[in-house]
């Protein structure tokens, strides 16, 4: 039985995910990512034109898995709408107790790139938050709540505070 070798681009993203989340995007060099991925720096540049391009891809790779996880926590929670929303916060609190917890990768990246509002990763992070907010608004509307969009925005703000 032969072992499947993960494609180079995927290995780069896996290494970037681990290192950027653990140490921050500015603290991690492309050399370190290449070493962790078991490839050359030239290969990193073959797949990503710059570190900024890799940072953008790093956040984009976290988007759907994170949203899927929030939906899972929500749908598996027993009770009505308040209990389902509370379950998201409870799960974050549970995860925050893990020794490797570093908070929200989207918020941490935004903080590191605060002086670069046009950075592609900032756009990915903003889009991620908007997707979560839109999903929450849909859930609130489906439950018949007035002001669903405003309430969803408040939940996102509270969630960002919890992550911080």
C-alpha cells in the first residue's frame, strides 16, 4: 500500500495554517513555511506569487471549515434559537481553554495588517464575517424575529469580542 503524497500547494497551505495561526503572519517567513512543508522556497513562489498571496490563501482556506463548524454547533444544540446561539459561544469558550488556542485567525490577521486596509487578506476576513452575519440573519428571519439583520450584526460583534 503506497502512501499518498499531498500536493505541494496543499502542503504549503497546511504549513502556513499551522505556522501563521501559532506564531502570527509577520513572525513567519516563507523559508520557514517551505521547510515545514518539505519543499523549496522556489516551490512556494511557484504556487504563490508573494507572501501576501499566501496570507490571502491561508485565510480563504479557513473560511468554509469555520463556517461549517459554526453551523454544526448551532444545528446540534438542543433547544430553541437562544440555546442554539448560546451553543456557539459555549463551544468557543470550550475551545479557548485548549493550550494551543490563539483566538480567531481572521481577527489576528486583521490586527497584524491594520495598517494595510487594502490587503487581499483583509477582504477575505471581511467577507468571512459577512457570510457568518448573513447566515445568522437568515436563521433569525426563519425564526420570525424582527430586526434579524441588526440582531445578527450584534451577535457578530459579541462573537468577535469573545474571540478577542
